[in-house]
C-alpha cells in the first residue's frame, strides 16, 4: 500500500480534537466497483493532441469489469459533529485494441492493461438540524486517490505506465433521516482545483441505507460515485484522464 496512506489517516484523526465521543460505528464489508472513462498520454516527442487521442477504458483497454474488493468505514459522532472515514480498492485487468496513440504505443496496437485505484476519504461535518430524526451537515472533506495504469503491447515490447497520487480537499454536504431501526442518508462533495501535477474537477458522493436490528449490531448498504477529470503530468509528459468509479457496497459492524 502507498506509504502516504498512513499519513493521510493520521491527519484525519487529528481533526477529532479533545472532547467526548458519545457514538462510534465501525463497518467492514465488500464493494462491487467498476471503472469507466477515457485516458490520453503524450508521446516522448510531444506531438499528440490529447483531446483527439483518447482511449476508452472499456472499449479500447478492456478494464471495465466489475470487481469485488474489501470495503471499510468508520464514523464518530459527538454533539452536532461527525467524522467519517472510508476506503476501498479497485483493481481490474483486460485486453483491447487502441483507437488512438497512447504515449509511444501507436493506434491499432493490441494491448493488455491493468488499472488500479486506492481511495480513502475523510469528512467532517456539523449538523445544522439538531433533531433526533433529521440531520443536515455541512463541512469539509479530504480525499486521497492513488491511480496506477499500465498498458503493454501484446506480443511486443512497447510499455506505458502512469502513476499519480491526488489529495483533494472539497466542501461536503451530508443528510440523513433516522427512522429508528432504519436510517437513510447520503453525502455529496465537489471541487475544481489546480493541484500542480493534476488539475481538474472532482466529485464524490454516496447514498446508503443503515439497519440497526439490535443495540450494537448494524448493517449498511449503498452506492458510491467517484469521478475525476484531470489534466496533468506524469514523468514529465502530459496526460488527460476522465474517469468514473461507481458501484455498490455492503457491510456489517457495531455501534458503541
């Protein structure tokens, strides 16, 4: 796992500060995620028009399969404040045929591709509806995404690898309706920012249903949407990536 991830989680934990923490939830489960979108990479000569040199993750690289991966989530709630941490991993492989040059691999080449993403999110919100049934929170979110895309020529030596790590701060809004045994909620955050190595637009959202059949045992299920539209540099070469990661998640855990 990327060495920056523990640092990210430690920074999120510092936001707790002092004070009591009357409610905590921890879940583990599975996510069923899929990647789709377009990518482009400049060649070493710098002659490509990246807007016209896009390859589709599904049709051209073959890495659109839905994958089952571990999912983890934790929440801490004290007074009107809530801290939420979550993370998942997506890894898919496949084969395809390039419809445009990708780096120094020319159009028409049969390729084998590997796409890997680690995502960790930390969000803090303050509830502006202090009731037992309804919650409407506004706050800040920090997302960490590590993307690793490798494209290899089948039967040849051509090879391209792009690795990029992004820390994305954004405002976030969350809402929840607690009906007792069942609660329904969601969150949405978005930002447009120049991060140096990669600037663009980022969106992160989820919907969930939580069931509490007992005083401590809980179950959760929902849908996650993550997208980034980046323009940046990898190994001193320009790249474009317009990628969406979507999928369902389920899990079980405890409240204490």
